[in-house]
């Protein structure tokens, strides 16, 4: 029996041997130890060098675009258009983090000078954020670039100044290896110390990695089940470490009355596109859509069905995603009072891992947690609601999510204002008159949500993702020569809070 | 058998019945439910009202200063001078958080306008931090004000906009009740909603509290043992919540060669004062002091002993602290190669919980983790080191701490610069030419450290303590009327990052 990793083309079901051996324990240990060694050397590089490193990684990925996209297409079944877009997003993200590193606000530099205070004479105290140490990164199957080897966790951990060790995803080992190679070459060109980047293969190596005393944090995007396994390994550690997990999300979408009346068809079409894009395998896919009951809801449902029927059959990422989707689909379609409007629980039986889109429907009065399990694939449950009170009650059956979406017109605003606090309490991002898929990568973005969407306040999208891999350090009465540049009195290259007053950087 | 709580005067050992009943489960549940209700109402109050609330709490505490200090003195054995200073610090801290709430930088408001980007057209995204919900606060025995009912956890959770439920400390129930009453009156004057503040009594009530689904986070200052108990209860919750614990700290202090030569006696006296202040019951007490071996070290040791012999016997806080201190003292004095310079492992046998100061000594070559257990009381271990390499090796036997202290002169700086990265990796605050006790309450302060000092990056001192009780929320394409004031285009009252550029507030 071969011990090497295999990979499967979901478009055809063809399984091939990658020739990649799972990383043995002693090799994992050596990789972590090199990362620990790299940390000290990274600290001696100026902040601007780190920004250049991120740019070099982006450039190296761009240079290998064709082979990366081809490799990922064969391992994920995602289209070349989608994968090209994802790779562009990934390199854009690396460069955005480079900008943020140059800007320096993420350091949260603060200086309180010595002096008389209402508490008497007080010493000089200065504070900024410093790297925490090697970060282990576990990517997801559905974003082979943006949430995998070269994704947001890797970018933000490197931006913070930490070495990164990625665990190659079992569903796209060749893409992981090719992405890692691109990063390695980029890091070499930038003159990064040995051990700045590392990769391990195989589930046992992943467990070894998160249990290693040299690892300081874990970034994870994936299923609650895999997270629970890693969490158990982390709980066995002598020294606890943060585990940032993006886990699951149902993403309710609510159509208000006037919005349905004015532009119901456009919303139905947009919803269908958001549910079927990437075969519904997006953490922000809207899984449950609430629509005002009545004739308008019937029309809306027919429009969603028509639009989703027209969508090409989706190819799921791998066997595990397929069996999870089948299980969720079965559970949902057999839940009380559910009506099936499109598709059936039967397998298509075609080539590879193709599935047809599914539309289910239930009335809000019947909604229970059994109706709101996450179905990772092209499925949406339409929920008819009679009034706002019933809507609010039904929303309690929806697990807290990464996003909540509202379609509203001006006339709906008074009603929506009343329920917004309750909705905001259950999500990390509130989307108005749009769709939650297609997460903008930008300074103000936040990708996270209350449990079980994520197990921490932040995940890997948006500039504050960097903060997860930093810790505060305070210097009291330090001689100037021992202070980091950014905390010296004369330095003005980063925003700082001086004696309580925020000062912007000066060129 | 009475079920009411008792309290003991550590100065005399006299135990009295407080008449306070432990809070039954259904009352705990009702208190949490009121807090959940208060959250929504608090969200409707403007930010400036919250600042006024914190000021009102401070004023109400100040008004009751005499009775609070007397009550705390009788329950803790701490001096009136120390307790008055602590109460001043506590009200100062409330007012500092009020200033921070008015200033608004803690919201981290950010706006990315819609527009063309390298990723194509992108929607408007705005983000700021919002309250997470009711916070449970567990204070410590050694700071009956500053780290108890009206302390930093309470102040920062309220500053964030959350209701707070405190668990009264079993060693100072009357002080807890009197402090809570002061807060309650202040909150009432400020017009705070019912349920903004709550208090529970007894260990079972504390467990019930942290297990309640309505509680969103826990702030804790105390022993690793008590933290482990609460952690286990939290781990049983369906929905995990953050647990911010300040746990233990040994706080190494290092004297460099030239510093010893130039001002050894002053350092010895300062160290003795820092070790014996508040009978050594401070989380930042320097527990291990490294001194260059040789004749200078002998003189230094004699000076420390002389200064500590002169200190009045310390009265420990309670039986539990006494027995822990005795156990640690015994373990340390019986550790290999330890020499006892002052005091003995015998009990003084005097009134109440008085103990004498202890000075132990060992050579760095002999130092092991058995020599560096935390002794919460007036004890210091002097460690002679031959050279920098030996010092670094010996420091590995010291658990990571809240602080590390260095006494250096200019001639020492080149050597210290070489070892600073290793020292910085083991502490949250590096103190130069001072003592770690007496934590400045200010914007730049940080009170936390790598495990086992704390189990998270932040604790309750310094303005960023507020962030622990906030979560990010993003609004995408939101109608202006549904945005919080701070995220509307025309608003300029708080610092904001707009399209990536940091802008200070305008008056």
C-alpha cells in the first residue's frame, strides 16, 4: 500500500497518486524549529522589508498563474475564471497587507511620557504590538488560494512578522505544493531567513504541528468537525495557544415587503446566482431566504427556481463535500413541512461530483433548527413570513452567521430599524441590497461572526486580521537605544497615540 | 449550620458572619436575564452617556471612601494608606476609561467607500467595534478595589457598552457589597437601565454565572487553580466565550554588572521595598532577582536582607494565601542548593496572618523550575550569575511573566541589547531601572504576558482592555439612517480610517 497522497479530479472522479509523502513527525519538528529560529532573524529586519517580502510573494504567485490555476482546476473542479479571480484576489490581498505594514497603524504604537499625574509622578510607558511566533495555517478546500497556502492567514501572519507553517490541504495537495513553491521562491528573492515558510503534508503532520511547543497560534478555515479535532490536540498542549477558526455559516437573507414588491425578480435572480456560484461552496452563501408570505412570495419562489434551473450543474470539490451536502440536503428536505421546489435528494449519477441545484420552502411558523443546518452546496431554503414578529421568532432558529443580508426600500426602513439590533447580534457583517458572497478585501472589511460562524472575533479577511498574530509589549523607562524605532520620541513614520492623543504619521 | 457567608479579619483572625446568603441558581439566572435586557437599552444610549456613567460611578465611590477603606482594611489586612491609594487608582481608572469612551478611538471606525478597485467595482463597507454582551467579572483578593468589583474589568466592560455581573470575592464579601452599592447608586443617578450592574455571592453562583448562555465573556484575576475550575465550566458551555484570565507571575529582575557597581545599594533597597510592599501580595512582585556573582553580590544580598529585616511583618490576606505562601516557601527553601538568608519556614505564630519576610539565594548554575514557583507573599530568591550565557540559560527556568525588570547603566547597554529579544519574549512589560510593582494606569499601559502569566493577550489595565469586550461588525452598502453616528460620512467626532487613511477627530 502506497503511503503517498492522492488527488482526485472532481470533474471526472479520476484519482491520481501525487508522489507526495506525508511529513513524518521528526520532519515536522525540524520545520517548527527552523521557524522558531527564523522569528528572531525576522525581528531584525525593518518593517518595510516585511512589506517588500509580501510584495515579492505576490509577484511570484502572479508569475506562476497559469500552472497554479490549471493545477487548482484539476483538484477542485472550480472554473478557470473563478480560480483566476481568486488568485488575483490572493495577490491583491498580499499587497494590501504590504501597504498596511508600511503604514504601520497596526502596531498601535503608544507613548505615555513620564510626569506628574492625578496619581502622582509616573514613569514613561511605551507600548506596541510585537509578533507572537510561528503560526500554523490550515486552509479550506473551497478556496485553494485565498483561504489556503497563500491566503489571508498566511498573509496576515507574515505581515505581523511571524514565520508561517502551512498544512497542505488533503483535497488539493498539488495546488498546495505549487503555491508553496511560488511563495518559497518569492521569499528567497526577498532574502527571507530560512524557516520563514514551511509546509507539512498529511493529517498526522497537522496534528503534530499544532501540538508542537514552538507553534504560537493556529489559523483555520474549514469544518466544525475538523476544528474540533484540532481543538482537542491544542487542549492537550502544556501552553495554550489561540486557535482562530472560521467554521460554518448559514447566512440568512431577508427580503422586506416593499423590496419584494419593487424588485422581487431582480432579488430572486441575484439570490440564485449567489446560491449557485462556485456550486454553492462558499462560507458566505445565503442558505436561508425570508420572504413576506403571499402571492408575491409564490412569484418570487418561481423566479428563484427558474433562475437556478438554468444554472449549470455544480461540481462539488470532493467526496467529503459531496457526502456532507447529500446528508444536509436529505435532513433539510425531510424536515417538517418542507416543500421541495427544485431538485431531489437522489444523486444525479453523472460524471464526477456534479450535483443539481436545490430549492426548498417552508413557512416561518414551522421553522426549527432542523431547517437551518448548513448545506455546503447549491441549496437554498425559502421561508415565508407573515409579519415582523414572526420573522424575528423564526430568525432565532438560524445559527449565528458570518453575514446577514437585508433587501430593503426606503419604505421598509422604519420596520428594519426596529429589528436591526437583533439581526446585528447574530452576524459579523450586515449586507444591504446585495449578496453576501464576494467578500471585499479592504481595510474596513470584517469576516467573522458569533459562534458557530467563528470561534474568535476575527478571521483572515481585512487588515485587522494581522492583530490576531501580535501581542502587546510595554517598555517602561527604557533607554532610547533599546526601544524599537517606532517608539522613539523623534520617529514620526507611523500613527501613534502620545500622552493619550492620536497623531497621524508624517512623511 | 448557617449558609450565610463569613468574613475574617486577617489582622486578628476573627471570623464574623456577614448575613449575606449565597445567591441561589434561579436568582443568578434572573440577574443574567436582566443584564441581557439591559444590553439592548444600553445600545440606545449615546457614547457620551456611557462616559458620564463611568464618571458617576467614580464619584459615588469617592463619596463612600471612608466606609469602603475601613471595610476593606478589616477584610484584607491592607493598610489604610495602601487602600486609599488603591481606591484613588480605581476611580482614576474609571475616569480614564470615560475619557477614552468620549475620544472614541477604541471603536476603530473604518470606512471603505464603494468604487473601482484593482479587484473591480466594490461595495461600500464600514466597520466598527460593538459590545459583545453581559460580562462576568471575578476579582482578586489582593486588590479589593482595583481588581475587584469596581476594578479594571468592570470599568472596561462598561466602557465597551456591556452590562456587568460581578462575583463577590469570598475573602472580602462586605467590601464587594459596599463597592457594588456605591456603583449601583452611581448607575442609578446616571439613569442606567435596570440590569446594567449585578452581583452574585458564593462559589456555586459564580459557576452558574459563567455557565449561563446569556453571559458573553469572563474577566478574571486570581489563581491558576480557580481559573482552571472556571475554565472547565466554560468548556461545558454549548457556545464558547472568551475567558480573560490574569493568573500568576514570578517577575524576574536582572541587575547588570555596571548597575550593581554604581548603585547596588539603592537597587537592593528598592527591591526590598517592592518585595515587601502589600506583604508581597502583588501579581507584579519581583520573585527572582539575578545578580552578577562575586563580592558585589554578597554585599547586595546583605543589603537586601538588612532592608527586608527592617520591614514590618506582613499580614497576609487570608488563610488560603497563607497556606499557599507556606507551601511555596517550603518548596523553595528545600529546593536543591538553596541558602536561606532571612526568615525560616516556621510560622511566626503571632496574631492573625502575619508572616516575616524571606530571602533565599541560589547560584544560577543550580536554577531549575523547582526554584521558580510563585510565592505570593514577602519572599525573594536571589540568583548569582557568572556571565550572560549563564543568565540566559537560567532565565529559561523562570515561567513567562507579566513583567521582566532590568537594572542597567550605559556601559551595560551593549550586553543588554543582545539579550533583550529573549527577555522580551517572556514578558508583557519590560521595566528599566525601576520596579514592576505600582502599575501605571494610562493609555499605553499593558498588563498581561505570555502563559502562564495570562491566558490571553490582554488583561484589565490600559485602554486596550476595552477591546476584550467588543467585537467587529461590518455594514455593507447600509442606508445612512441605519448606520451608527460614528460611521456616517458627515461625522468627524472620532478617529476613523477612511479609504485606508487614518483621520483624527475634529472638534
